[in-house]
C-alpha cells in the first residue's frame, strides 16, 4: 500500500506563486501575461460577487448563535477595531515626525506615474455584478443576526445556516484552490509593468520604515491578545502567516476572508466567534492601511514643504478610521477613499494626491496583510472576553439558530 500523498499547504503555494510571478514577469511574452491577466479579471469579478454573500452567510448565523448580548459584542468589536486603527495612525504619525525630516533631507518630489496605468489589460472581461454592496451586506447581516437573537425564527435561522454551508463549500472548493493562480497573475502583471519597482526605489527609505512599523504594530497587537488569552504571541503570528501571505498577494482584506477565518479558528478561537469577527473586521479594521497612509502623506508633505499641524493631522487620522470602512473590498480601495480627506483636510493638490496613490498602490499589499493578520488578534481578544462573560452568566440563552 502506497503512503498517502502529502498536500502542500497554502502558505508555500502562495510564496511559490509570488516568486514565480516575479521571475516569469521578466521573460513572459505579453500575450501570455495577458492570459493570466484575463483569468485574474474573471476571478476578481467572481470574488467581488461572492464577498457580500460571504459576509451575509458567515456573519448572520454567527451573530444569531451569540444569543443575548449580540448587539453589545457588535459594538465592542467595532470599538476595538476602531481603536486599533487609530492607534496605528498615531504610531505612524509619531515615528514619521521623528524620522522623516532627517530621512528626506535634501530631497524633492519626483514625477512618478500611477503603477496601475502601466499594467496590462485583459483580453476580455466577464461582468459579475454583486447582488449588493459590501456595506449593504454588512448592515443586512447585523439587522437579521441581531433580530434572530430576540425573535423566534427557526425557518430563517435554518436558511442562513444552510447559506453558511454553501458559502463554506464555495470557499473550500473554488476560492482557496485558485488563490495561488490569482496571486501569480497579480505579481506577473506588476513585474511586467515595471513601474511598481520605480516607485519603490524612489521612496525606498520610507518603504522600509513603513514595513518595520507594520511588524512593530503586529507584535503589539498580538502581545496584547497573547497576554489576554495566555497564548504565545509569536506562535499566534506564525499560525497567521498563510493569511498574511495571501493578503500580500491579493491586496484585498475581503478576498482574504476565507484564509483569515481558517487560520483564526486554528488559533483556538471558537468558529462562531471567528465567523462573526473576521468578516466584520475585514471591512472596518484598517490599522495597516491607516499606518501607511499616515506615513506616506507625511512624506509627501515634507517633500513639498507643506506645514504639518499636529491637531489637524490627528483629526485626519480619526476621520480615516471612519471613512475607509468597507474600502478593503478592492485592492487600493483605502487610498481611493482617503483621497477626499487628503485634499480637504491636508490641502493636497491633484498632483500630490496622484503621488500618494502611486506610492500607496506600489506597496498596497503590506498594509492589507497587516490588516487581516491583526483581525485574528481582535478575534482572539473578543473570544476571551465572551468566554468570561458567558462564565459569569447564570442563565445563558439559546439562540433560534441552535434550537
């Protein structure tokens, strides 16, 4: 009898896809690159179609199964996510204020084009309009899930439970297996375009500083979560590496939800809590993105000699945490959403906003990877407090979804 064949894990497949994408981008002919770009366009549209269904299918039954107090935990999770996002922005502002004046001394802004303008186009596209927007799906999940905790609705609860099974099947059978191919296509197109690397080398010092700050931010988040849950924070981070690598390739928090959810459950977080927190945080927790936007906006201000007012910038950070909600549905969505604030609050001109978009998109994936990895720390924290709350509740209630 032959030994069972070992399956290669998702993390090695994603890493291989990134490396192959960079290497093949150096010599692949344009027509072959466009074949993978066409696949990415179709798969990306499919992801955009499925993401609202994932949010409704996972969050709704998860909230219903929380039972009494679901609304409180919704508010608590949102508060933790917003606090983490604002903290990341303040961390970026503090460090950038100290480091960037010396790092950028004697330099001026250069003309850098948007990397997306140099990317190859697909041969054709297949439109797959989602049945609803991300924010609509989020609100629908909240309304139905919370209502099911107080109204007896066995049929509705069972229907959403079956929808969760359908969503999980799509995730396991379609999305997860095809993600490495999708990541390969993204890096293949980026390498072929070449402009991304020009942007990175132009702002190399700032890029390295931002990357170091994302590592520091993750260590802080998981140190807090590890202390509360009595787990080793470094082991928790290692468990989340597949989600980090997947987000590194997709540059989309929403597209990484299936992997983030799976790895969060592997941390020991209850599946009902993970199914509630992870999709929610994928749309409201943007710590990594806020950190990046803060650092790069300060860099642009120093390069152009714009005045930096601490009070105005803190207000900018507080507004970022609110306005970027639901932006992670598409790669680069956070900076597109923040463009209005850059103009209205920081006084950026159109060329300065364009420079921000170029630098942000060039390393978009690092902020996204930080976002989704931090989602697991929030899930572990919420799970810990929920266990404590349930232990203190003498008469826990059963939700209609579990009757």
